[in-house]
C-alpha cells in the first residue's frame, strides 16, 4: 500500500503564507504609525485605546502560541523551531511577543524545503500542520485587534465627520486584515478535504464576501453607537460578551488540553462571537445560527436605534451621517450577508461527519481518505455520502492530543 499523508498543500498556499506575512508586517507598521499620529495630534485617549488593543491582542496570541508549543516541543519539524527550542529560546521569544513570527518562520522554512527538495507528501502534510495553529492565531488576532481597531477608526470618522489619511488608511488596513484572515482560515480547512475542488475559488470568494459584509455591518453599528455614547460601549461589550461566553460554555467545548485553559478559549470565542459567528461544536448548526443571528440582529438594531436617537437629539452635530439613510443601508447589508451565507452553506460548503487525521510527524498508511458528506433536505438521514463510496476508517485507538486534536476538532466543527 502506498504511503501518503492525508493533507494537501500547494505552491499557491505557500505564496499566500508569504503574502500573509507581508500583510502582518504591514499591519504592525500601520499600528505604530497610528499610535505616533495620535500622539502628535494630542489625541491621547485614542492613543491609549489603540495601545491597549495592541498589547492585549499580542499577549493573548503569545499565551495561546506558548500553550500549543509547550505540549509539542518533542515533535517540532522545522529547522527554525528546532534551533530555537534547542537553545531554550521559545519561551523568551514569546515573552518578547515574537511567537507568531517564529511560527511564520517555521511555515516558510518547511515549505521552502519541501518545494526546493521536491520531497514526499510527508513534508506537504507537515506544512499544513504548522500552518493550522498559525491561521487560528491570525483569526484570533483579527477579532481581538483588527475588528476593534476598525470600530475605533469608524467611530473617529463618525464623531469628527472627517476622513483623515491615518483613519482612512488604518480602516482600509484593518478591513483587509479581517478579510484575509477569514479567507486563509477557510483555505486551511480545505486541506482536510479528499477532493479540494469541492471548495474552489468561488467558494472562497463567497465565504470571504458574506463574512466581510456581516462583519462590516456589525462593526459600523458598534462604531456609530460608540461615537455618540462612548462611555457605554465598554458596558455593552462586557454585558454581551459574558452572555456569549456562557453560550460557548453550553456547547461543551473541548479544544485545549487543560480544562482550565479551556476557559481562556471560551472567553476568546466569546470575543469572536461579539463580531462574527464561529462554530465551536459538532452537529447541526442550523438552530445555533438562527439563534445567533437573530440575537445579533436585534442587538445591532438596538445600537443603531440609540445612535439615531442621540443624533436626532443633538441635531446638527452629526448631520454628515443621515440616520434615515445609514440605518436602512446597514440593515439591508445585514440581510444580504445572511442571504450570501445561506447560499454558501446550501451550494458550496461540504460537510464532513468524521475526519480521521494522522499524527503530522509520522508517516502512516492510509487505506482511504476521510469521508465527506453534503447536507441534504432529506428528513430521514440528513446527509448523503458523496465521496468516497466506502465508509470512513475507524478512529485510532490512541487518544488524539496536541495539534492533532486541535486540527481534528476545528475541521469537524468547520464542516458541521
């Protein structure tokens, strides 16, 4: 039987990782420029909020990155990570907020080695394994830094009525970071498909579009509310976030190795849910999606309603944003985004009931690839096998831990 690795990585994926690193460095440069510009303009309040978002997000990423590294130090594959670990530098790297750069270096190193040496599929799978945690970290960064930053920038524009170069460029940069992260996460999940054509460029584009439309709608509503009631946005966030964390807890998540650190993951998912939906449990997602988008829709309408009330009450102060135009446009975009999401899940999103994922550092003989299923309207079964014909192989006897567990968990959740 031919030895193979059940993941696939292309040269396009490698180039996208390099592009992702470029965007990451560009975003860091824009962050520094923004902080300096706020300082020069005397906007110390905005500068403090910006620094808080940057430091809070960076510390959160380093904690997750270190926790994932600490349970996998004996199975590092890239030369860069092995060198850093051999000299006991992984913890100092994370202390200096450089953990994400180390992961980028590992992905680039193993991908370059694979393509330059034309090695077997084992290194192709390792490239996917290394990039998985990196894409999860970038997704966390998107909603702990980029989305709040975009909210801040739009709030500044709404409050001042002026689109300055710094607010315009930073808003565009945050929007690009959000869009790129969700698409890269989408592509990282494609690695688990036995036939990648099931999720092609059209699927990625629609996935990108509905996420961008819904996130922009949510962020704009938060920004408009913050522009007239800045003291209440923190109260709103804490109140909604606590309810969302309880919602994540009710899903009985099992993502982290330690049950205490699982609460950090749940708190982080609650932060993501504050801006966008993120599936954290297997099983049917239809009811969960309906409940989530109804609640978020009502909350968004409340935010817009309070903004409209304050705008009308302060006639003339914010007349550059007409609430009777802005509110219908945003609500229309919200409905449009939900329609795109329904279209994506109806026609473009394959559903895998069970994924059997091998250890990334071992060459395993795979008799067949994991079975993927397409959701149907059948009341009897609810799923129809589309590839392959045979049922999926049995799960391995040994418990799945570490990155392998995270990969399997996220893939199963994504394809639910």
